[in-house]
C-alpha cells in the first residue's frame, strides 16, 4: 500500500487542481486523503495482535480500499486509462491479500 500511495502522490503532484472541474477537484482531494487513510488501515491490519482485532481492521481496510478504487475511477480523466488500470489492479491485489 505504501507503493500505491507513493505512486498516487507522484501522479497527483503533476495535476494542476485549479484547472480541474469541481467534481474532479473534489475527487483529487478525496484520493489524497483516502490514500493515507487506506495505508494506515492496512498497516493496522498487519500489526493486529488478536484475531478479533485483525478481522475488525480487515473489514475497515477493505471498505477503504473500495472507496479509494471508486475515487480513482471517478477521477479517471485526471490520471489516464493506463494509470487507472494499474492502480485498480494493485488495489485489488492488496484487497485479495487481506482476509
């Protein structure tokens, strides 16, 4: 998830938010926030000490991964189809590794 977050930050760094439509601008802001929150959720899942805590963190991480993927798809024109496909595949791979 750290690599995905770094990739998103790198892609978003080159985007001039002032030139975006209001909906796209909102998606970009949302993606920045969701990327950080998702990384933290995945980290919490990995560091869980009990099965109960792991299941709770897995549920939160999966939910946030889905939100991040939807936000990336919504902001697709900002990234381009190749980046959207790659990011979606990476997020699905992370999600498949969570219980």
